[in-house]
C-alpha cells in the first residue's frame, strides 16, 4: 500500500547530524589536549566506558529521574569513577565545558542528508522532532547547514517531555497543524523515535544505521541508508 504523506518529522542526532562521528572527534581532541592518557589505557577504552554510561544517563534523563545538569556532570565524571581514580572532578568538568562548547560547531552530517532533504524540501512539510536542548540543536543545525530545510523545530525541552512519550508527538502534530494520518516520523532510535510515533498513530521510518535487530517491533518502513527514504517518498 502506498500512502501519501504531507508532513515529515525527522529526528536530528544520528539521523541527520552525525552525532557519533562529531562527538567522537570532539572527545578525541579533548582527550589528547587535556592529557587523559595519564588516566586511561586508550581513547577507545575511555569512550567505551563513557558511551555505556552515557546511554543509561540519557534514559534516566528521559524518565525525569535526573536533571540536565546532573546528566552533563555525571557522564563526564563517571569514567574516572569506573577506573577508581579520585581527584579528577575539575578536569572532567573542564572536559564537559569544552565539549559542550565545541560540539555545536561541528558540521558533520550523515551521508545523504543534504541530498535527501534538498529533494524533499518544497514537496513536503519538513520538521525536526528531537529530544535535545534548544541552544545546542539550533547551533548544530546551523553549523551543518541543515537549518534551511525545516518549517519548524520541535524539541522535548519545549514541553519537558521526551520521546517516546506520546504527549510529545501530539504536541508536535498540534504545533505544526499536522494530522497523524498523513505524517511520517524518521529516526534512528527504535525505542524513542519509532515506538513513540507508533503509539501516537504516526507511520514510521526506522533508519537502522547500525544493523540492530528490531526484536518484536515492526516499523512501517525500515531503511539502512538515508537515500532509501526517496523511494518511500517519491
Ligand atoms: Mg537519534
């Protein structure tokens, strides 16, 4: 069945803006500059410890059990705790402040992002629906020259409710005067982007960048390259 869509909601991080590549490059630079090799066996070890805890902390932030400040401090102090190293809190906070300042200046996009958005712009209403913070997401979009494609940017911070909460999807529909029936959500995260849209009655395109197993979930569409979106939206 081919359905005609009018409104396309995009996740930002790792769907359009290459969060994985951009953050790794910032963290690697700071790891070298701040002499983290005194404390960790390698950058790869540091980043593995950081990323595992970071994912858990984002979940906790999403559930509202920790604040934005706690999220930011804890994800950078944790690798030292994990390695049993004391007295590095100030260093971790320097790393945090520098990375938060550098991240929005990074312009790396997921392969195909500009090509796909350029093709869809003017034919569909395009929106961002992201769990990120306003000041960061706007700057990231400007650095990556992604800001010109979108009619509106909807962020969880606007109503302090995060994907996959149905309330955020309903808010996005109403803020853009869209109906669920002719809207589509495109995102890389099956738990937040896809489950959330599914619960709100919105069709979904799961951008499965990492070859993850969808488990019992059946997204409306699944793509492995962003360019494949153009066959769903001809
Ligand atoms: Mg994402």
